[in-house]
């Protein structure tokens, strides 16, 4: 496990980063605020932007606050790696993370799972096939 820490406006955010079964597991701990939480998340994901077919599970169980800037970092990263054949999924969302993600309808664009095991299994299989609406 790798621990990275960075001071935020009201505390510190740390990241646990591991690889399991070819899937990168990233777990932020603390506040993902707009001062340092979102920029440090962006820094944490930067190297993975270069990896074709990268599979990432973002475990949000230890997140105590999420701002819209952090959500933008997550969505932008997700869209970028999709273009490289990869995928990011979220799991085990804390109440604050879940409330923010649901309010912004993020589960409509990023798959979210109850457990890390479910997320790992799902991302290893890849995204479900896209369906096109039937023209009337």
C-alpha cells in the first residue's frame, strides 16, 4: 500500500493506492475539497491517464466531504481513460460522497458498486455494451 498525503484547507487528504488482479485501487481518505483535495486527486490520477486499458476502482468509503471540483476531476478522468479503452468505477461510497454523487447524477455516467469486490469484478469484465435508443 502506498500512502500519499497532502494538506487541505481544513485538514489532510491521504491516498491508499494498490493493485489487485490488474486493477488499480485508489482510496482517498479525508476531504476532497476544492483547495487541495481535488488537485491532489488529479495529481494522483495523472500517471494513470497515460495507461491504455487502465482499470481503476475508486473506493470512497473514507471520504468525509466531496466538492464539485473533485467530481469534475473524477468525471474528466473517467472520460479520458474510456477513450483509451479503460474504465473507472466507484464503490463503497460514504454518506457524504453518496449524497454528492447522487445529487449530481454521477451514477448515470460512472458505474457505482456497494462493495470493492463487486467493483473489481465488474471493471475486469469491462463496461456493459451500450444500447442505442430505438427510433420511433
